């Protein structure tokens, strides 16, 4: 297993949205709250770009600044290289899918979809044709004349999407659009959204706090925390090579061990001493420094005999969760460690609490983390 | 032997049901008696002398009553429309924004007519309008229209404001996102969503104007009798069921409108 | 970046301007036809009395205010208490307070009973309470007048069953005014109590019974405290119009059982003492304002205690 290298932007890559030193604060003086702190990102055309972070991290604020609903305190927002700061939202060729959909309850499904084009003054026939096309695209032809209050949540979601896509925006903003749906519908809509993005070729900027959703759908992800962008990268980079402990913790499950760098072990590789054993970890570090090592629970083999460079551990508990079994372990230095093993009937075996095992980390799967952002 | 075990009713309180029933019956009984006697065949207000439409026919042919009724409707319509338009504008300006300077004073002003005893407002209007009348020589319906509009505004304001507060702010944001400028947003999104609130506001303003007697009585000039002021003028005389008939005619639009407002609110 | 700040400031200024433009018609109308005339009233209360009604503008005098409490004896020119005014003032306060208590005693059980009905029935009951509230106050007072009059159904019924020979004089008494006020303002008590009871969590009542409280104790220790804001609001809503009542005492009290509203009107009519009438009006306004301040204090004190 190898870590995907950073995908460099292609030479013909054009940026759709660019923010430069974007800043947004509320209040003043001592009570100033910095919602966005020096955010500079570059979203390419035709990209499915996700803003990921816990609630309050500033992702929705960023989206609202791009849409034009709020004014930035400082910085620039460029659309295809042009500053759009002076434009009110109704003059920006950018549309939004709202978290609660914000459908107009006094209009039919078709009227909702046609609203933007009507406001733009498109000719009637063109609107009718485009509405029909959008209804087909989101598979809602049969419900065109329904009131939006008389359709299901999933259908409302589709109408909101169609409404935002209909006027052919250059960028589509989606503010946690799937959060109101149940699990199964959410999975379906993830596929659907991805399909729509590919078919329409429109740049999608998607906001979510659900890391699984972000990994499944995005071309690139920006992980945000406390108004800052911590890391931008494709899903593999974000998962396999998180820049710091926050990103590592937020995306997927992780074991993070405290250790010390002993020696170089080739380009980008180091001998690291953790929990009484020396292992090889990858990343950036200086010899002798204290360091954190990330090991994902699925990147470990559990052995019953002592093995060089394997971490000795004691079994604390075992939980069967269907496809996997989770082992809760305690390392030599007392640190907790979780391992996830794939189940298959022939390999299934139970371990007793207190049993001794050795953990062998997969090749190149121990990752050095940078300094933690606080 | 076995008695049927009755479940303990958690919410019941002894006697409350009887009080509630008696209260509601008492609210209606006097009005019902008043209406019943408007159909009395004799001129008694206390002894039933048989059924008759006679007093209604009489009221119908009494120009004083008919003119007063028509003027009441005219005044209620005009003041209701003015008050509703002004209240709608004010409600849009005053709801759904962060606290701003002048918010409390504006709110107090809007609701001020609700608080001041009617007789005090009526007399102060009498004083001021009398001065204006003698200064300008104008004694038309303008005085009544402006007085009624003023005390109708808080009633029209109430349901409109409630409706605005219940409205999803995102709807207007969504409209702006879909290329509607502020005016188009208002016409295509805010106004239609506000519709039921505006209708309810107008109806309440209409009913309140129709009901007013104190302010109207003191502000009116000659020939500006409304149905309530006409009825008030009848107290000192020998009352006949003709007044009951006029009252019954005045009751009908009020009850219909209030029931309509109730149904509109429930549908929301 | 200053252009951004300027842009935000311009946007803010436009919002403020738009807001005032939208509010202007409503506020101006109310100022013109309510606040303005009331200010004139305030000025009149400190002017000297005109000989044929009206005031002598520009001639400052506190006779109006003094006349509220004392008057000059026409024979020996000494100051004596203005018995008539004070009696009417006292009657107004007393009647308004009794009305408030009576509507509370009837209104609370009624509101409670309605609030404990199933939802669809509740709304029908509330419609029944609301309709009289929006029904012409004069007509409702007329209805009570018809009921109580010497030729009315009650007296006729009592004579018919032989309890009495001659009609009882019920009309034009304090009792008639009181009955009228209670009848007219009862819905104003029920509405706010109902809305706070409707929001009450009836799990609290269950918890009360679970912890050995009797029905009366549940009512006293759980139900009433949790709908206190509604009770206060209802009491204020009844007290304020009751103290300023004009039509009800005029119709049911006849000429002699006056309340403040009638006394005020009298000064501007036959009494021809405008400064006194204006001073009495301001007194009435002050009582109402005091009641309102009490209400605001009481409801905000409640907010603080439930704040955390």
C-alpha cells in the first residue's frame, strides 16, 4: 500500500473561485469573534470541492461570503479571476442549495425550479424547456405541479438542487444539503449529487461535517477548524497523510502515539521509538525530536508471537461489529490502541481479555504528524 | 360487587369543568337573548310576544340606521385598508433584524393606542380636531379616518408581525441567490408568504373600527353617525327591539370575520 | 481594506434609511392621532380654565391638578377635599380590582379546563372565547342592560314565578357596572392564561402526583406557579381597560355611578373645566402606566429567575 502523492494541478487547470486572505469577524473590541481567519483557497473549474469541519469552524460562513449573503471584513473573493465583492447575491452567477432547502411553499415544484430564470428575464419557452430538462435530470417529472409541502424530504432535496442548477450557475454552493435526510436516502443522494456534478460539469462547493460523506464525494477537501483552513487535498492525501493531529482525529479513526525520532531511515523515513519498540515512520521530522505517530486501526496485523519491530500489547476487549472486529488493546506504556480486523468465517477467532499479542504495522503506514494546531 | 375501577384523570380539577361551561354559556346568553328579542312581535324587551321580522323591516326602512350602517362599513373599510398597508410596511421594517437604535421606541409607538384608555384618546382628539376644524373649516370624514387608522394599526400589526417572525429568513436569501433583486424578492416571495397575515390583519382592523364607539362619538361631525354611535344615542330614549335588530345586523359581520381569522390561523 | 468597510457601512446606512421610510406612515399616523393630542392634553392640564370651557393658553395654572384632590368652598373660599372626584377615583380603582379578581376566579378554571381538552376540541373552545372578545363592546353592554332592566327577562321571570311583586332595581347600580365589566373583559383573562397553560409540561403534574401531592396541592404548587406569567398578563389586560372604562359605566351605571372615564368626559362637556379634565386624564394614564411597569417588572423578574 502506498501513499498517493500530491496531485499537482494540471497545466490547463483554471480556477473558478479563489479567496485571498479572506477574513470575517463579528463584534468589536474584546468581544470580537473571528469566524474566518486568513482563508486562501483556490477551487478549480469542474471540481467537486468540499469544506469539511466541525460545527462552528467557519465553513458555512465561507460559503455565505462566496454567495454574497455576508460581507467579508477583509480579503478578496475572485470568480474566474474577477473580484466579485461589490456584487449583491442576485448579481452573482452562483447558486446555493440551502440546508433546509428554503423552497417557496406558495409555488409548485416547477415554479420553484423556474424562479431564478424568471428573475433573470429568460423568455417563457426557454424557461419551460429548461424546467422540463431539470425535472428530468432530478427525476421529478411526475411531480412538477405538486406544492412543495406535498412532497417528501428527499424530493424536496431534489427540487432544491434543480432550482439552483436551472439558471446554469458557474458555481453551485451546497450547505450541508444531506443532513436532514435519513441514512439510506443520504447514501443515495451522495451518488446522485456526484452524478449531477459530473453530468453538468459545474463547480460544486459542498459544506459538510460528515467526513465519510466528504471522502466519498469530493475531488478535493479543505479541512477547517476555528476559522482556519488546516489542509487542502484529495481524499487519499487527507486520510493517509493528515498534516496534524486535528485532521488525523477528525477524519477516520486513528491511534496517535507519542514518540521520539532516533535516526534517519532513508528519504522521508525515520526510526521512531514508541511504546517500548522501534518502528519505521514516514513524514517530516528532525532527529531527536519528540513526535506523534499516526497509525490507522486497519493498518495493523495482530500476531500471537513476539516479532521484531512489532508493538507488544495486551488485549482489553473485543467487539464484533459484523464486517469487522474491533480489538481494544493496551500498549507497554499504558496507551490505548484500537485495531480493526476484517472478519471472515474461517479467520474468525475470539481472543480472551488479558491475552498477549504483537502488533505489526503495515509497510509505510505509520505516519509522522506535524506540530498540532491549537 | 366489583366496582369498575375508574382511571385517575391526571388533568382534572374538581369543579373546573362546570365553571368553564357556565362561563361560556354566560358569555353567549345575554347576546342570544338580545338577538332573540330583535325577533319579538311586541315592543317589549323582556316578554316574548311571538316571532316577527317586523323590527328588522322597520330598521331596514329607517334611514338613520341604514345610513349609519353604510357609513360604519365605509369607515371600517377605508381605515382597515390604510392601517393594514401601514402596519405591513412597519412590520417588515421592524421584524427579523438585529437590535437597532429606535427599536423600542418604535415598538412602543405602534402599540401605544392599545394602552391609552379610549376616552382619554377620544377627548384629546376632540380638543385637537376642534381647533383644526375651526382653523381650516374642513369638517369631512378625514378626521374619523385618521383617528380610526391610528387605533387600528396595532391590531393589524399583530398578525402580520407574527407571520413575519414565523417566516424562514432563508426564503428571501434564496430568492436573492436566484437573481431576484430586493423589490422582486418582496413581490414574489415575502408578500405571498405574508398573505394570510395581511388578510387577518385587515379583518381585525376592520372589526375594531366597526366596533368603536367612544372615539367616533367624540370626533364625529354632523351626519357622520356610525351604527354604534347611533345605538349609544338611543340609550336615553324608550328602547324598542329596533335597536336589537340593528345590533344583530352589526354582530353578523364581526362574528363571520373573527371565525374566518381563526380558520386562517389554524390552516397555517 | 477600507473599500470593504465603506461598502459595508453604505449597506448599513441604506438598511437604516429603508427601515425608517417603511415605518414612517404608521408612526406618523399614530403620532398625529394619538401621541400628539395626548401631549396637548398634558399642556392643557397646566393652563388656566377658560370661562366658557376651553383653556386660556399661555396662562399657566395648577388649578386643574389641584382640583383633582381639593376644591374651593363657594361660600367661605376655604379648600376642602374634592369628595366627588375622590369617590369616583376610588370607585374606579375598586371596581377595576374586583373585576380583575372576579375574571381571574372564573377565567383561570375556564382556561385550565380548555387547555386540558384534546387538541381539536381546544381550538373550538378558544373560538368560543374569542368571538365575544371581538364582538362590539357596546352591543355586549346593551345585552347586559337588557337582561338587568326593570322590564327585562330576569325581573319578568322573577315576577312570573312569584318571588317578587315589583321589579328589583338592578340597573344603574355599582353591581350592574361590575357585572358588565366582568362580562365584557372575561375573554381578556382567559386568552393569556390559556396560552401559558397550553405550553405547560403536564409531566410536571404527573411528577407531582407521583410524589404524593393531592389535586389541590398539584394545582397550587405546580400548575399555578408555572402559568404565573399568563395570570399576570391576564390581570393587567383586564385591569387596564377596566380602570379606563367609559361605555360600560355610562350604559349600566346611568348618570350617578360614574367611573373616571365618565368624570373626564363630564369636565369637557357640562363641567366646562378642561384643565381638571386634562389632569384627570393624565392621572388615569399614570395609573395605567404604573400597572404596565408593574407588569414589565414582574415578567422580566421571571425571566431572570428562569435564565439559567
